[in-house]
């Protein structure tokens, strides 16, 4: 196992998720629920499943498209979505 990749992935995902809508939704569920363990297990299970899907699809796509193009495409999409949110705030 490549621990450098694992720790880098952990750090980037951890920082990206802080204050994320997923964390805020989990916060709200925990505030309403008396069974916080169920909230934790539900949230953790959902994050594990979405991460599994990302790894499976990322692996499949990387066989068809070089990693450089995937990174460039993801970065461009991120910038475009950011611009869209700035130019059209509150648009539905």
C-alpha cells in the first residue's frame, strides 16, 4: 500500500469536506436525533459508498482517458461551475 497516496488523499478529502453541505446536513441530523450513532453510521456509510463509486468509475475512466486530461477536465469544470455560481447567484 502506498501510504503517501493514502495520507495525501485523506488530507485533501478531509479539508474539502470541512464545512461542506454533507457535514452540515450530518450536523443537523445529529442535532435532531437521539440516536447519534445511527446518524454517524448512516453518514459514514454514505461517504464510503460515494468514495467507492468514485474510485471504481475513476479507475474505469482512467483506462480510456489519460490522467492529465482528467485533471484538466475536472479543474476546468470546477472553474466553470464557480463562475456560474458567481454570475448567476440564486438561479434555479
